[in-house]
C-alpha cells in the first residue's frame, strides 16, 4: 500500500506533495524531498542564537585572530625552553597573513596556505587558532570547496584536543549546508571521525558532530554510507540525551534517514522507533515535530505500521493529543501521521474510536491551508472503512465536507473531500438524501462549470458522480441536475483519464434509461452535437480508436436499446452510422497487430473507474474484473462481444 513520506527542516513550514489512488479511495503518500538542516554556530562565549551582521562578524573575527595570535605568540615565547619551541618563521608569517587577509577567501590560495601551516603545526595553540578560524569563516561562507580546503579541517577533526575537534566539526557542519560539500566530506572519509566525536562524553562535541551528520544526511547519496558507518546506533542513543541541543540534532538526523524504505528498516533495526515515540512526550515542540514527522515516514511502509501497531499502543492517543493542543506545525504532522496509519484497517477504526473525528472537524474549518489539507487527507482514509461511515455522519461533519468542495481554494482539499464523500456513499446502505440536502450536487456542478477548475479536480468530481449515480436515492439528482450536458463535451477532452471518466459516467446514466428516457432524448443532439455525436465518433471503424473507449460507447448503446424506450430506440436505430458501424465491429475476426499497444486506458489510468451495470455484475467495461485484469486479446474480444450483443438486440426489435 502506497504512502507519503516527509522530510521537514527546522523552522520551515512543511511542504505537501500528494497524489491519490482511485480504488480503494486512499491517499498515495509519495516522497517529499524536504530535509532538516542545521546551521552550526561555533561557541564563542555567546548564546546559541547568533544575530550578528556580517560586518560585525568580520570585525569580531579580525579582533579574534589578532588576539589569539598575539596571546599564543607571547605564551609560546615565554615558555620556549620549558614547554614549546619558538614559532617557526613560516608559522609567524602565517599568523600575520591571516590578520591581513581576513576579508579574502580562506578556501584557496595564500590564505588557505597560511591556515594550513597552522593546522599542520605541532603547536596546540596554533591548531586551535586554525580550527577557530575555519569555524568562524564557515559561518559566513559556505561556498563549494575543494579537497585541498577540506583536508586540513578533517586533519583537525582527528586532533587529541577536544576544543580543536570542536572547531573543526563546527566548520564541517557549516560547510555541509552546501550539497557539493556534503558529498565531498563523506567521500573523503569524514564520517568516521564524526562518529568518534558522537561517542565523546563532551556535550559540545556531541552537538557539532551530530549536527554535521544531520546535514550530511540530507544528501541521498550519503544516506547509505551513514547507515553502513554505524552512526544509527549512537544517533538513536543521543536522541535520549539530557541536553536538548543534542536531542534536537539527533532527532533531526534520524528524521533525515527516513526517506527510503531501506533506511527506515535500518532505523527500525537500530531501535529508533521506541525512542521516537518517547520523544512525543517531550515538552519541546521542535522535538515533537521531528519525532512526529519521522514516525509519519516510518508509517509509510506496511511493515512499519504493523510494528507500530504491535509495539506502540499509546501512539494514536499521543497524536490525537497533539492535534488538540500543540503548535500548528506539530498539529499538521500529527494529522499526517494519523493519515499514514489510517492506510490500515485497524488504525482506521482505532482513530475513530479514540475520538479522532472530534479533533478533525475544527481543523477542517481552519483558515490555515496546511491544516485543512492534513485533516481532509486523514478523513479521506478514515472514510474507507465501512464501520466508520455512521460515526462520521453522526459527527456533523457532512455539511463542512460539502461546503469545502467550492469554498476551499485548494485543489488538494477539493480532491480529498470529494473522495471522502464518495467513500461514504459507497459504504452507506442507508438513505443518501442527506448528502443531496446538504447541497452536494450544487457544489459539484459549480466546480464543473467553473473554467478555473483544474482537470484533476474535475476528474475527481466526475469519478464521484459515477459512484453516486449507482445509488437509487441519488441518481435522480444527477439526471435532473443537467450533468449530462456537462459530461458530453468532456468526451472530447485531451486528458485521457478525464475523457474516460466522462464516457463511463454517461454509460452509468444510460443504465437509468428506462426511468429517464426523456432526459436522455433531450441531449441526443445537444450540446455540441449531443449524445449521438459522441457515440458516432467513438464507433467509427478507425484503427486509431482505443478498443476500451469503443467498448464503453458500445455498452452505452446497448443500455439505451435495452431501456424499451420507443424514443431512444428510434433515435439509436435511425442514426445514419451508429448501427452500421457496430455491425462492422461485430464482424471483426481478430486483434490487428499492435492495436492495443497504444491504448491509454489499459494501465493505471483505469484504476477504480466504474461503468453502469458493469459496476454491479461485472458485465461491462470498467467492472472490477475488467480491462485492468484482461489481456489485449480479452479486451478486444470483449468489445466484439458487446457489438454482437447490440446487433442481436437490434435484429430482435420490432422496428
């Protein structure tokens, strides 16, 4: 079962990319390539939040380098015979050059050479100065760098001195904001020393190393290397750290490793699931956000949902609590996690039983689109389960759903709510007139006549009409509501799925011909040539006509003739080409070579589409065991069989 995966960065409103599958009406949750990234600020005796302007940082850095170089030089000279040798000439020159050239790029040329001299010095204080310089510079300049620029930083990362390591890891983390740098750091072996720093008891080392790996994990190419490096276990352990900064970075790294099914399984193997569920109990909204989003991604896979069902009985309660009480971005992710979980039957019923519906209604009325999208997507999945139909309708949510068809300016919301309504009608054996009384068909019609409506939304509306017409209490609203006049022009749509939807829905309405013959006769030649023009063009003996579409047209003719309506029988049989062409189709012996290979209607575009009587008994095109389960020969033979049935029926009529 398909699912939707999210990568959500800190302080960024989540983006939602959503696609639907027609049958069953569920939400296909495909991946969204947004990732958590952390900008690392080196520790300089100030707060973690750094609001300095670039000019202030430059001034600070110039003074800092001057102070460091002067202090370290004096210290070295005073201890020349006791602890350390005097600075070599090249080292002294390097320090002076750094002070003079601080406004230039340090990643190439003489400035890099000067810094590298300090890096490879045996004097601890000079190495510390170099590490500090790299961390300061990388805050302002994260351009793509060369191997020559990264080599000294990676060398410093392996220093025995924790403060040197700290500066180097801060520099790497900042440079890892750039995609080219992310890849180069891993290719040059940067993961191993970073993992060693993660294992350090020093909090600052943990913060920077985990933050750097968090940034590296936003590159798809790096994820497998990170998973193989052994980083997942310490990341999982550090997500339980008592230091909030470490926890946030570790949770962000775990989130960034949930993009693919393989990596999600590796996280499960590393024991990340119970840790992420524990983080839902944190008072920190950022941790709640990262943990909820990571769990939403894990719930993409059926195996992940089954693990959560078996091992995390409090998960749904925690998510519903977030929906009711948390910040907007956590609310969104909590609802999306519920929606992913609701891909499975047991979660569909549990969410409703635990009061999830009461939480969704206020969000559907929110003025914040992401909340409405999330809530409508969740409700769409909940509406799949037949046992949820009654509590959903009793919750009073129906008028809100109907109004969102036109009141929401968001295409995704429109698609979700009409699909939820379609599910509720299909699952409901009771009287459906409350749907019509809520204005359902007025809103659908408003969408269909609106030229600004997208083809995606129009297609969803027509697919819903095809389900509604099968209900005895609803089809009169469709036949009397002027929908035939809107559907006929769409049979010429260049959008193949929209075209098929329109043709199949007309066929469904033709199944009511015995009770609505007058309405069908009224549209025989209008609008735009009417029903007869559509049927004649689709039944023309033309090798370019798709046999699936032709089968739908044949089925429509058969239903019109079976209606026993004298007017409809006269119109069909009296047409100059319809019956003649059907007779030619009925006499075809075999499938022409390659004819069906160009069909636009033999793959997923037909999933879930229904047609008239065939929806109920499997006879017509679009039935459950229809085109999608048939070979080319079977589809072609079905078309010929329907044509032969029409010919036989015409011969039996007393015309």
